[in-house]
C-alpha cells in the first residue's frame, strides 16, 4: 500500500515554531524534543491517517477534520484519500478550546 504524503500548512508551521519558542524560553533541549515528538507523530500519519474525527462537524463534509493527540498538544488535519495526502492544518495545546473553524 502506498504511503500518504504529509503536507504541513504555513499555519501549522507557525504553530510548531511557536511551540518551540515557548518551551525554549526554559529549555531549548526540551523544546527540540517536543518538536521532534510532534514531527514523528505526524510522520506516522503516512501509514495510518484515519484517526479521530473532531466532533460537531457537518456530516456532509467531504474531508472532515481529524485529530492526533501528541500530549499536551493536538494536531488537526484532513485526509485526502484520492490524492493519498494528509494536510496538517493546525497544532495547538490540548487545554485550549477546539478551533471553531478550520481552514
């Protein structure tokens, strides 16, 4: 089975950079380790992208938003089966409210 391609949107890249910068204020080593954990988890989506669906979505959405917890963060993404692609759209701290709207 062909692996899915992972695309990280500019917004998600900024999220990863902000996560690194926030943690690096106390420990650049821990910041780098957290970013590596996030990127490794996203890499795993190449083989199994159909993870948790985000609740309260329109059931008619062609590409519903899914989520991947990487404690203490959550990555939000969409799967495009016909293109064998995963688009990472946002990464945020799990204690924050879920975004009301996704790109």
